[in-house]
């Protein structure tokens, strides 16, 4: 297990800076996920930790040792790539043994270690096969085994599941999580898939344009996003956003106006004036006409889409004051909405943002 520290790390290609003075502490023995859209710098950051990319400025330390100038093989990192990076002409056994052969370890010791790792990864029956004779999940396990056999200080995963089908991704996520727990290893996992991040991570680091927007446990970043970007990026379907056209503060609460003469009375105050409201699909309910909530007359809304996922469904609505996505229960047999509509929001789970996109804290709640 190793502690990883990044201080004021900078990376640029020519005049284009892609990592902007980034500070990050990655705890020993934890699985940290770097999450963000394509092009945000997460893979570049991972390659800088591994030594595959030079550092333009700042410092990277592993267990207190500065590694900026060390070549990759001396950093104690093992990297698992998106495309497996296996030797196609070598057997599973030889692919896994290769790092130890390069280290000139005794043959008997290599054989013991290869078979031990193969047993952990359930590859014992495939040791004499070539990579082309394996499934995608088996190839990824071979790549993981080749990393494990080196007993690195830090495991680095660069979108290792993106080439797998949906069912296999779920299986491999479970295997990686179980492996991390059994080894107690320090792992850094790069992905743009938020489901992978939410299910795997002890800590999520959300990046955008070479900076860290927020970091915390999956529950923290989901429930308490620090800005609109994080709020909209985390969650599937995405959070809905509505413009706030008016705001009135009261002694124990406040009122926000949403347009089309709609408003919400909140049982708490806000420390700054909001310009936008955010709400997740699971915090909205469709209620019978006459119920408390946001009442919409028939003909003043439009169903723009629906997703039926077996255990739940989502309805996408275009309303006079904005667009909303609503989670509907699995026992709701009515596919098409008709007539008057009432939407009941969970006022305790609303998110509010100021003109700069920053989340606004509450008062009196």
C-alpha cells in the first residue's frame, strides 16, 4: 500500500495547458476513481503518475518519495490499459511471467507466482492459451495478473472496461472491487463512465478541463455537488435544471419563482440569491389532479420521451417553465400521460445554484 501525493502538477503540450496546477492526495489502500468527460485530462494525469508522460511542473510523490525524475520501472506502479496490451505471440503464462523474467527472478519462483496469481484470477485452465483464444474479460484478467505479479506500490487502470460488453463490465467491476479489498491495494482507476465510478470508488475525483471540480465519496458527490457541472455530470438520467426568474427571502424560508407564474415555497432559506434550481428524477412524483404540487393543465405540457427499464421508467416532460425528467414506479402501468398533471417535488432534495454555477448553502434547515 502506498500514499500518492500530487502537488501543483502541470502539463502542457506546446502552448496548450491540459493540467492546471492540480493538487490531489490519494490514500493508501483505497480505490480512487478519476472521473470526467473525454478530454478532461484524467488519462494524461494517470500516465504522468506512471512516468509515461513528462511533468511540466509540480511534484508527484509515492510514499513520500518524489518520483518526477524516476523512469517508469522504478516508480513501483503497474498499469492496466484499455486495450489489454498483451503480447499476442505469448501464452497467458508467458505474458504474466514476463515482468519477472525481465527482473531476472529464478524460474521456480516465477512459476510459483504465476500459478498463484492465475488461481486468484481463475485463469489456471487458460495458462497455455494465446490472447486471441480468450474472451475480452479473460484478456483483461491476464492484464491484471501481469500487473499483480509485480507486487506494485500502486495499480493504475486506464479505462480498462470500455472494450467489454455491458454484462462483462458488471462482472469485471465486481472482480476489480473484490481484488482491491483482498489485496488492500492502492488503485487509481480512470473512467468517463459514472456507473463504474459510483460502484467502484472509495473516493471519486471529478475533473473538468484539467482541474479537480470536486472529490469525495460517491454518496457525497451525488448528494452534495459543489457546482452545476458536478450536479449535471453525476446521475443517470441527468439532473433537470430550471431557471429561477424571481426570489423572495423570508424569516424562516423563501420562495422561488420558476416562470409561467409557478413558484415553490421552501421551508428553509438560502445564503445567496439563486438563479437556477436542480432536481433529480427520483425526487419528483406524478400525483393525481388536485394534489399539492406544480399543477399543469392538459395541453400545456408535452411528453418528449420515455425509457422503460423493467424495474423503473423515466418520463421526459417539456413544461411551460422548463424540462423535467420524472422517475415513475415499476407498477405504473399507464404509458401515456393525458389530462391535467401535478408534479410533487421533494423540497428537501432540491439543489440551488448562483450565477457563477456554485451550489448555494441553506439556512434554517
